[in-house]
C-alpha cells in the first residue's frame, strides 16, 4: 500500500489498536486524493447514529470537475459490524479517542484510511520519548566517529 499522507499529531497518542478501513468518497474526491491533495491533521473519527464517520478531513476540490462537494464534509467509514462495535465500546471508556493515522492507496485502486484507538500521552511521556530519541542519536553519532 502506498501512503499518501500521515497525521503529524499521531505521535501524541498511545495507540492500542489499529484498523484499515474504506471510506465512502465521490469521484472527484478520489482524483484529488490520488494527487495528494488531502489533509488529515485536524480530522477526527466519531459516531453518528451508530455508524463511524471521519470529520474535518480536508480534500481539496478537483480542478477538472464542475461539481465539487464541501471539502470538509463528513465521510462514512466502511468497517465490519464487529469492528464498529469494538471501536464504539472502547471509545465510551474515559480518555480513548479514534484518530486517523494515514491515508493509503491499495493496488492503485482503493482509498483506505488507517485509524487508531488510543489515549493521549501525558506531557511527561512525550518529553521522555524526545529525550530517549536524542540519546539514541548521540550514541549513533559516537559510534560513527
């Protein structure tokens, strides 16, 4: 699968489960996504009447189309019923959120979205992770020299 775009805020969450799901799109939206004109940085996944939707996923209007829908409209996510029930059960617990992690193209045909369920990391955890990365980087530089 080819990654089109990743969510730059996904490192702020402790992801426990990941799912790859389809998304209901219009033809002009598919063309824009293939060109890479999509952003999921402010996108969230929520439930509306028991079905999962992705909100605030910005898909730029396709230039060659006369009909262009709202760029940030809610789009339905395509999952199995058991997966939906599991996700809904996890999100009712305190602190759990569903966030989109990446937009993917499968076999140059299908647009998929990778979503993750997890809790937001505490500030101390984020700082510790940054310090660990810096230490590993320093050790690697010392080994190279």
